[in-house]
C-alpha cells in the first residue's frame, strides 16, 4: 500500500483534462454493450482488490485490523461499489435491449407522489435484507408512464456526451468518490476528473487498479492534492460541471469564495464559480422516537440503533444522527435515554481520525458546559435539554464529531408527530436524512397521522426503524438532499447520486426496517428474519459478514448464502 502520494500539480491537472477531451470522444463512440462490459470488469476488479481497499481504509482510520469495526469498511467500501456496479450493468443491459430500466419495477402511490419499489430488487435482496424495503418517491406530477419513459437519463442517448465533470471526493466513506464518479459517467454521460480528498490519498493505488478499464479508455482521470489543486480544477475552462461531497461551508467557499468577498457575491447573486454545481452535503439528520409500550429488549436494541446512527464511522458521516427528538410525556423516556447513554458509552473506542474532530468536540463543550462525557476517554458528548430552535447551536450546524443531543417535546400520538416533524423541518439544519423509530403497534394506532409524518418530513431519505445509511447502501435508491435547495441556501446539497435505475425527477427515498431483530421479530408478528444488522456498532461479526457480503455483491450465487447467514446470526 502506498501511503505517501505526491499531489497533482497544475500541469498534471492540465494534462488530465486534455486527455479527458480525447477520452470523451472514445466514450461517446462506445455502445451500451461496451459500457456494460467495462462496468462488469470494474466489478471484478473491485472484488480482486477489496482486501487492499479495506487494508488502506483501516490504516487511514486507525482501526485495529482484528476489530469488528472493520466491517464498516467492507460494507461502506467495496461491498456497496460492487453492488452498484451490478445494478448499473443491469440498467445498461435493459437500455441496450430497448427497454426501460423500470419495465419490471413495481409502482405505487402515496398522496400525490408516485412511488417505485427499489428494495428488494431481487430474490437475493429479499433473503439477505429480509424485512427491509425501500421506495423511491417521484416528484409530484410525475406519472408512471413518464417515469418509465425517462428512466435511463443520459444513457438513453449515449452518443450525446456532456463534457468533463470534476468530482471532489469525500474523506470519510471510502466508496463515495468512486460512486460519484460512476454517477457522473453514467447518469450524466460526462467523463470524469476525480480529485481525491487528501485523507483518502492512500487509496489512490487501489482506485487506480479498480477503475483501470475506465482510465485506460480515457473516461476517468484521478488527481490528488489540497484545496489549491481542487480550486484550479473546478475553475478550469475544460470542466463543464462540478460535483462535490463535503460540508456546506466547503461548498460555499468553492462557489462564493470566503470572507467579505463571499458575502458581497451572495448579496449580488454573482457566484465565483459560474458553472453548474451539484453536491451532497451533511446536516443534523435527526432521529424521531415515537412513544409506545416497549419491552426492555426493545429499549436495549433501539438504544444501540441510535448509538449506531451517531457513531458509525466514528460519527464522521454526512447522515450521522446528531440529535434525537423524543416525547417528554413518554413514560419510558428516562429508561430509553439511560439505555442510549450506556450504548454510546460502551460502543468500541476508536481514534478521532477526521481532521478537526477534537476541536469540534471542544467547541461543543464550550457551548454546552454541562454536556455529559461518555466513553472510555470521554470523547463522546451527550447534551440534553436542547431547545427546538434553529438558534440552538447543536441544531444550527453539523458538528461532524461524536456529539449527540436530545430535544424533548411535549405530547403523544398525532400531537407529538406533528411537533416532531415541525422541529425536524424548521429547527434542524440540512435535509439529507431523518430517522423514525416506532413500534408497529404505534404505527397502526397513528394510522393516517403516521403517513402524514412521512409526507411532511422534507428530507432526501426517510428511514423508518432503519438507519438512513441503509438508503446509501441500496444501489437502486436515490441519495441526496430534498429537492429545492439553491446555491445561496444549499443546506444538504443539490441533486442526487446512486440511483442505479437512473430514475428521473426523484423527490426522496423512504426506507423501512423491522422494529425488532429475529427471532423476536417473528415472536411479535413481524414478518422479518433479519438478525442484528452488520452495520450496528456492537455487531461482533461485522468484519466477517462484511467481507462475505462483498464477495456476494461482486459474484452473486446461492452457494455464498449459507456462510453469510451463519456469520450474520452470530453478530
């Protein structure tokens, strides 16, 4: 593994973009079958180099190679890329045959929105993620017929390419950069200059090996370097479009500049970067807990669920839950919050690898001197008594650190769901993801009020009894902010990615999971046989399960299932 990578220079950027100009012509001339074959080769190479990928990620994040936390790197790294490549290949195959990628899809409707069932997308999905489902909601006014006709996006006319896209890669989840590259290349038919985040520079040799078929064609070029190289790249005359993953602060620095210049430009409506920009940014990503009659086992499981939503990848996720919204009138509130404290405290210790994390934790301690310090070294903060207001520091911005808050609202039933939706929409910065935890009996009792809760939440992914990260891991789901943001008020970004069926005019993805793991799910009438999910921070076999799932995603087959099930059940 190469750990020291020389940063790209202006000359290297110029050369890469010049090569991409020629590469765009080759890409335009490549028929759908040729493109599908390239994706299949990249999928094979993802499997071949998966261990190298995970080893590099483990080194970057300072994990013990024997830790179950390594499972996070398998699942959010080579697993999701391999699965996405398979789904994109099937989409191109359908288009090659003159079919819509949605010809076999199941449609539904919720209110004024047409919905498309995207999980399970196969019998294998139904077995491996039993009890989990996902629907993509289309924007209002889009019909079934229009969805089928427009699915495929730019690949419906593959010879019509759209120039060079610059992708600024993320530094936290290692699959983001290659997945964003694929979406630019396939969904938008743009060849890609990918600049890695400096944190992930050690992955350059791995990504070079995995993306070799696209690099050899001239459709992709990889670059390294800091903000100066990134600035030169995005402002280059040969770049037609920019996509970035990161923070709203970084986005605004790129688009508007910094300091007084930025303020003047925003007021005048004259951005520094004048070319089109799409983005996936972060936010508060709240978790709403609906009151009900829970058993002690339910409380313990969902407390670990909440701890996972905050602490997966150390808390350095754009969709990490930063606060829980809970009823002050729930009889079991104190019992649940005690369990959450315990789950956060006993989650495996890990190094704060992301730059600035310690400073952000210190900033939170300054803002909240009564914050509870949890964990073996007190690096995790729990802050109670938050006001449901956009002026509350913990709700006004993304900390990107293991800091977690509690907002209490009065009421139960429909009264509480309406107040929770209002708080999530109006007090919490960002619209990337929101989680809802609700006992099935509570969902039934609420009836239409629960449906209204989902419809009212203005978020790109809404997860019910599942973490929104499941939406990220589902290739056929969309991933991005709720539509409607602007460069002036970007919130969690503009546009979507992933979306392997290449669905047009997406509004959101809604994910559902079982309230209880098997076998308790079956004992309480839930038709779900999934055990504790492998992405839970306390899953003991996550590393082994993640590696097995990666092998399956790269080369699906019935013979791989028994070992996956056996490993998952021990988690």
